[in-house]
C-alpha cells in the first residue's frame, strides 16, 4: 500500500513508522527535525520508509511535492502544532500549522482514504459526557483550528478530492519519543529518575486526562487505516479519565511508593471537564487499550534509561 504520513517526525509519527505494516510503502514528510532521516535509516525496515522534507505550510512546496508524489491510497495526517499555550499566544501560527497544512495537502495530492488526527479539544467548553454528535463551539484557538480542519476534510469528501475519510478526535498518548515538556515525560524524569518529592502543575489539577500508552494508540490508528469506514468521526481515548492531581498521585506511588507535594502555578490553558464515550470506537474497530498507566510509565522509564546508557 502506498501511504503518506505527514508530521512523521513527531511523537506519534515516529511510533507509527516503527509499527508500520510490512506491506506499506511509506512516504514520511517532516519539516525541521534534522535527526529524522537518521531515525528512519536506523529504526525502520530497510527501504520501507522514505523521509522527505517539506514545509506543508508553503503552498508552492506542497505543489512541488504533489508533482513528484501525486497519488496515495492512504494518508495519515499527523502534522500539527501540539502546543496549546502556543495556540493561545500565537493563534495565526497555530492556524497555519493545523489548518493551512491540511488545505495544501488536500489541494495538491490525490488521496483515496484520508485519516485526520483531530483532537478531543474540540469539545472545549463542555462539561460531562461528549461524543461526535455533541454540538461544539470551542473558543480555544487550538480547538478552533482542529475543528476547521475537520470541516475542510468533510468538504474535500463532498467535492470528490478524497474517496473516504476518518476523523479521529484524539485524547492523547504518552510513551517513547514524547516531547520533554509533556506531563508524562516530566513525571518519568522528575519522579522516576530524579526521585523528587515535589511536582509542579499548571492550574488547580482538576483538568481531566484520558490518554493511552502510545503502543495502544498506534494499534487503534492502524485499525482505522485498515478497516476503512467511509465518512466516520470517532473519539479515541483510553476510557479512564483521570484528573491531573490523581495522575501525579498514581505516578508518585508507582515510582516512589508515596505521595509528593503538588505545587500549582498559574492557570491551565484548557478547562477539560468532558468525558468521551469510547464505546462506539471499541465496537466499530474491535479495540480496547491493553497497557495500564503504571505499566506504561514503567516502559517509559526503561526506554529513557536505555537511551541515556547509549
């Protein structure tokens, strides 16, 4: 299968390439990660993945890419800004990264099945149970740009630019290759390695997190890619929402065998009080996460220690 993966040098992209099915021939685009070609040559199946540098925000660059790589059976669109604080500070930058990139690719590349990784953030402002049928009207810039790309994906379907699509409202993952600024990486570093007795969070810690270990996230993503369901929008979450404070508490008990002091600072950029219904995804794609939080944190620690030992 001829597959395009955008944003392949990111956290999810790298983990996806490591687990790509053997019958995939992957074109993996990236923008600035200088180490990415080496990552591909050292860790991916020989000859399976071709890393191509392309700034998807630049229309001319994408048009040139489309002339040399014009047709794909499958596109997994992962390219995005993943920093919510940046979206608040610089919404134009966020809009270019999360929406203009989608428009440029849909305009210049012929794609049969388009899988767009959206975000559970589109439910911004809602409390309680949510699902794809829930009316949304987010005010968070990151959520606005993701929702806009969902709408443009549906428009491309209606215009016949893509034959089928899947929109995945993703609630997050953690694991190897995750950015150091993310809370799971910080927990592993500060509690698992440095053994600190204090951990800082932003906001009051009541925000909910419903992330899964990256191995499970990629398994779910592959099910969406292989089991094509045309015109589908689904929520993808672990199904066990937990507050930030409770997450820190469980990590502290796992790594240290005791509680730690939680210091709060400022306010969180997101107010997350919504809980997704994971049942539809589970029944549609026969999927449920397998890795527990504690097991996932342990795997992250082992990976971090192996990398440091090299």
